[in-house]
């Protein structure tokens, strides 16, 4: 009889220990998550800088503020942004490129900016102006070069050694140094720095 009571007591004790809160806590190492499950497709999508506004070095911002009051980055169409993604990849911005445009071994910048339309004293609005501006790296700062004020769309870097087609000259050519391309589709233009200025070539038609 005593053996039977002892067995019942041990069985009851084992049951109580097995169902104790300490045992349940050890099994619950991972906290519970509530709400909708994360979509693995969305978390794996690449993040392109073309959809973001570029952050410029402070010396370049100072030069822009001094020479182009009220400047801003223009909006870029989805088609142009798609071309930037295709040509430049994840790290390419639409309104800024980096390259060695004067072939001196230093990293230069080129930006696409706009100046807001203003009205004169007679109430006549000035048209919106779109500039492409280059900044050559120099000891202690940058030297600014106006590439064009005749508009443009997203910027794409054309690397030294790449080949392209000059529609005006009707010939193939090789870029002698990193260069600037702007304008997708008809009328796309490449700007090559030569003899102290940027020369424009129609390379998309």
C-alpha cells in the first residue's frame, strides 16, 4: 500500500514539474509576433538611388547657392529614371553623376538643377531654366563649369573608353575621358570636356 501511494505521489510531482511556468518559458524562446506577415518579395526588392535626392559636398552646395539662387533638383520622369537604373545600376542618381571629366585623376561632379520661374516688375514670368553644371576637384575645393543652360533630363555617366555614335558627324567615336550624357530618346546629348570647355555631341536620335 505504501509503495502504491509512493508511486502515485511521484507521478503527481512529475506532472506538476512538467507543466510548470518555468518549463513553458524555456519552450517559448522566440517572442510571438502579431500583425500581417512580412512579404519576402518586398524585402528583397533592390533600392535604387535614382529614386532619391543626391546629397552634394558642402563646397558644391555653396557654389550653387552663390551662382544659382533658389536652385533645386528637377523631377525626373519614370522613363528617364528607368534608363538611369539600367545604365548606372543601384548607385546611380538621376540628377548627379561622378567621374573624371578633365582626366586629371580626381573625382569630379556634374549636377542637373533648375531655377524656379520668376516674374519681373511687369508681372511677366521668366521661363524655368534647367542647367547642367560640372565641378572639377581642385586642391581645397572645386572649380565650377557651366555645361549648358539649354535644358536636359536625367544624367548618365559615359566612361572613358566607351564607344558611341555622333549623329551630326555620322561616325562612331570613343570617349577620350569620362563624359556627361543627358536626354533620353530623341535629341540626347553627350558633353565632352575639351580645350577648356564642354563640347556637345548629339548621341541619341
